């Protein structure tokens, strides 16, 4: 859990770098008028990633196992036709948090963009009004580097503790999100708060816990939603347990849906049909909102900012493009709001045409090389394209779409960002490919509908790869590359597969070939830097890093890997410089902070190293690696007592052979030979090491110590062999071999 930006400052100090309110007031006492907020009113926003509305019980799905969501809908307000503005996680959340469409906030895709700091978020507004703000997110796609942390005191995006790049798994499960939230709530329930919980479980790959069974459906997607429902319920229980449920507005929504094979779309992002853009939306406020009300009017996620702020007694920002939904919840009959839709995912990830769309009245128009028009009143499942039968309506809708895009667009610069290689891999593990060449061709792009078989070919390759069927995956990826040679990510896919197969030279060759075809591709060059490291071509990797950092001085992976190479060479000052620059981007990165401590210690800056490790020790009091490094720095400063104390504290809680080994030599150094003998013997009895040099030396040392203990005399032992070559963690930089399977 990371306070922002306080941790960065601490680490730097340590030397490490670091409509209508009047009528509504009577019906809802919480709304006291603009500028005033009832004391203690809280807001809990829950976003359910990749969740189709029609897979919840409260939306009519008979097989659903969503009792907690269904109960909230029955006791609150359910919106029957709510729409996301884009079928992608990051753009949709940016729209939700700012009340603006992607054409305005300029975040059009996952991974390649960041939310401009000039945009005003819901968290920033509530924070300014005195709210404690916290977010607990579960996917790399909404990592803080993409800008959604604006306005949050705490932005918990630590997906896997201790990893250099946070999470090679790409996500954390609902139980972990709940646990982090519950701990925070226990400490902050007495404050007025805004908290965002993001659950990612229903996203591909569908892997519900092995011990979790869905009694009514064999669909793993349904099981993931059911598992998420359980921990949404536990989160509500935490509010009740802390006595704040009655004064907490709860808003639950999906960010987009899922194709589930309809129209052959397996996941989402390729098309703009309702299965991927219609989302669940439920609002609950105990004794404050109507019970069991269903709003049939069409609404959008961009309407949440003005609605939440109205209920909190605050004015929405001027740039908000959404509408206040409070009158609809009160029962006022409303009109269907027009919905602007877009997906640049096909263009930026596959080299195919983007799709934009507009839903207005009964009609839905989708603009692409082969446009479509649907009458949603007569054809809600969008089975019949009536573009040719209704040319006048199609023409009017196309004009409205163009006008909407122009009206809703922002003149501010977009939020395009560079993607790091590990970031690309994490997106890849979720089914996203790499983007096309940075110098995008303006030639006519194919309609995604005409490339659906290519899309399925990639997914077959991805499935084979996930199953470990690498030869079959290679065939799919090679054919996909042949059919789509203009997409740099296709070279990366094949190269990454070769790296998994330990065909390192072939992986390097594929990317070098790709770079010759796409010399301006940052994506290929960034992955090639990793591959050069695996091939032990450190100087080539450094050269690639220099180019990447010239393009983007804040390119995290290039900074970290460059630092690791310098550390490997023993150039600790240069390594520290790179690590400190990387820390400014990821101040909460535990493993990076460990590297900074190692570098400082290697430079003899023990007091600064100690400051780094003491902060880490306070945050991670049961982390063995932190404890060992802390004790080593204490020892280097001649502070044997604190060094032993740190080790003993953890030994009492989580004994291990490594801790016992270190404690044994410090005990001997402190003159406590009895403890030294006990713990060195414990190490030899419990270690999983085979016949190593260290183990042989320890056996010899133990014999001498036992002789001294028997005789009660004898010279002190030589310095601990554990003080040998240091530091081990910096000898090999993180590379492709460190990654978990997607």
C-alpha cells in the first residue's frame, strides 16, 4: 500500500531518491446543497472489470451466482441500460473518473497512454473537500503509471510483493483486494472517505480458485464473477463491521463487457457491440436511495462523476460531459442519453481500422470501413445491419457521430506514453498485442470484421503457448506474422515464444529482423534490450537502453535494466543513478528500493543504506530479504546488537535456515558462542542446499565452535563466510527468464 507522494520524499531524504438539489434534499437528506457535505458521508466505488450486465442475476441471468450484487440491486437502484465509452479497461476507467469521453481525455488504449495531470478526477475533487482517498486496484492496466492515481492519498497497486515490476502475473485476485481494503478501512473508518475497489477476476484467462465451485454453471467466466461477488459482499460487510455502512454511498459498475465468442470475438476491444460496452450499474445507499428501483433510461459511465458529486453536495467540474442521474433515481422519467463509443484497439494493436460509434434514440451506428446500423428497439442483439435499408438514418447518424466527436474532443495534447517491455508482456498475457510502428501508415486499414480469422489465429497461438504447446504456438505466430507483417508486436510475440523455449539466439534474431523492418519501433527495441541481456550481450543492451532513454527519459525498464548492468559491472555509482531515476517513477517498488540499498552499501554509504532498509523493515516486518540486508548494514556499521536483534525478531516468527545461518555468525561475533553453535547446527539440519562450498565451510566452522564451547576458551572465529561476494541480487539483472507464465 503506497501513500503518494510521501514515500518518495522519505526515500529521497534517506538518500535513496524517493439538477437539481432543492427538490432532492427532502427525498435524500444527504444532499444539503452545493458546497456542503453531510459529516461522515463516504463513497465506495466498486468497478468490476470485464463484467457483462447479462451475466448477473439481477439482470436476468438464471445461472448467475451473484447473491451479494443481486441483494444490493434489490435494496438500491439498478440501471438497466448503462454503457461504457470504450471496451477497454484504462480508457473506460479514465472516462468514469473524469466524466469525459476518450475523445476528450485522450486515453484511447491500454498501456500506451496516461491520464493527463491537467484532467480533474473524482478523487481530486473529493480530496479537496476533505475526503481521505484510497484505491485498491488489481490489474497492471490501471497501474499508477497510467495516471489514475491522481487525487488518491493511497493507491495500492502492489500486485505481487517484491517483484521488480510489481507483477508478472498481471493481476491479483479479489480476496487480496478485499484484504488490503479491509486493513485500510479498519484504520480509516472514522474519517470521511472516498475509496475505489477494482476487481479484475472476470478477465481472461478465466482461472477461478481451484477450490471454488459454481453449482449452476460450468463456465469459468461465470465462476470468476461469482468469486468476485463473494468478496464484494465481504467488502460491504467490512463497512457494516466498522459502523459506516449507513453513511456510505456504494456505486458498483462494470468497465466493459466480454465477447465470449459472440461474433467470434473471444475477449473485448475489437468491436463495439453491446456485449462488450453494456455494463452493470448499481447504486445503494442504506435508507437514502429508493429500494428496488430500476432505471430503464440509457445512461453512461461518464454520468457517475456529476451524480456522485451531487449526492455528496458538491458541484461537478466544468469539463464534465456527463449528466446528473439523481432525478432518474428519484423516479423522474428521463430520455435516453446519447452514447459516444470508440475503440482504437484494432488499429493500435493489430494494424486494422479503429471503430467509433453512436447510440442515439433507438439507433446504433458503428463507423468502420464497413459501417453498421442497428435498430436496438427491434433488434437488441444487433443481428441485422439495416444500413442499406435505412440510408437516410445512416447518413444522419454518421453526421451526428462526427459532430459528437468534434464537440466532445479536447484541444489539449493526448496522453500517449511509451510502453516498457515488461509492461508489454503483461498486457500480452491478458490477450493484448503490441502496437504498430510509431510512424503509423495512413494507408487504408482493413475492417476488423474482415480480419476475425487472423484474430482467432493469434488466440489459438496464445492458447497453445499457455498450455505449453510451443511448437503449435510457433506455427500460429509465424502464420500470423506472415499475414500481418506491418505490426511490430507480431515479431515480439514470436521472439518471446522462442525465449520461453530457451532458443535465445533465435529470439534475438527475430527481433533484430523486426527492427530492420520497423526501425522506429520502440516496442521491438525495448524487448530486444531484454533479449540482449539473456544472450549476455550487455553492451548491446546498454546501447539499446541509451536509445530508449533518449526517446523517453522516464522509461522505467530501460532505467532499471541499465542500472542492473552497471551493478553487474561493479559500477555502483552509475547503477545508483539509474535506480534513483527509476524510483521517481515507481516510488513504492520494493525490489527497486532493495537495489538502491545494495548500491549505497556497495559505495560505503552505510547510513543512507540503513535509512532505506529501516523504512522497508517497517513496511515489511516479515520479509526475510529485507531483514538480512538490514542486518548486514548494521554489521557494517559495527552495530552487532541491532543486527542480531533484527534477525532474532524474525527468527522467532518465521524461522529459516538462511536467517539462522546469519544469526549464528553474528552471535559468535557478539561472543555468544552457545547461540552461535545452536543456530549454525540448525542451518545445517534444515537447509535445502546440496553439497556447496558454503555448507562445507559451515560444517568446518561448527566443529571448531563446538571444540571452543567444550573447552571454554580459544580464539574467536574468523569473519563470517556469508560476507563473501556481494550483493548477489545485483549480479544478474532481471530478464525474460524471471517472468512467470502468462
